[in-house]
């Protein structure tokens, strides 16, 4: 049986954890590390960048943003008060 499709919350956490250990990283490097499609990684990185969690540097690489952000759970609650991100197990992108 195939592994379940990770939620966006799980994917965002995985990207943050990957960048914490090997930063900076390109979209392709993150996609390889997470075993997912680069478009999916790019979409999640864009959301993380909009929320100030990561930043895109010269050359298109991503790195963690320097921030005094609250815990991940507080960040997700503030970003998604209804919990829709955590409940979503599939995406509309067939490439995922």
C-alpha cells in the first residue's frame, strides 16, 4: 500500500526541518529530500515565505528566516484558525 499523501502542514514542517539541517537549499533539493514534486515544494515554500518563516535568497535558494516566531502549533493556528490545512490530505494538483 502506498504511503498516505502528506498534508500541507506536514509538508511545511518537513521543509522547515530540512532547511534547519541543510540550508540553503533549492526547490529541487527540497523536492528530492521530501520525495515530492518540485511544483508542490515551490507552492509550500511560497506560503512559508509569505508567512515570514523562510526567505528566498540570490540564486533561488531557500533558507530559514530569522524570526522570533511562536511555536509551530501557534503559527499554524494563527495562519489557519479553522484547521483546514491540517485536515487536508489531498491536493488538487495531480502532480502531487
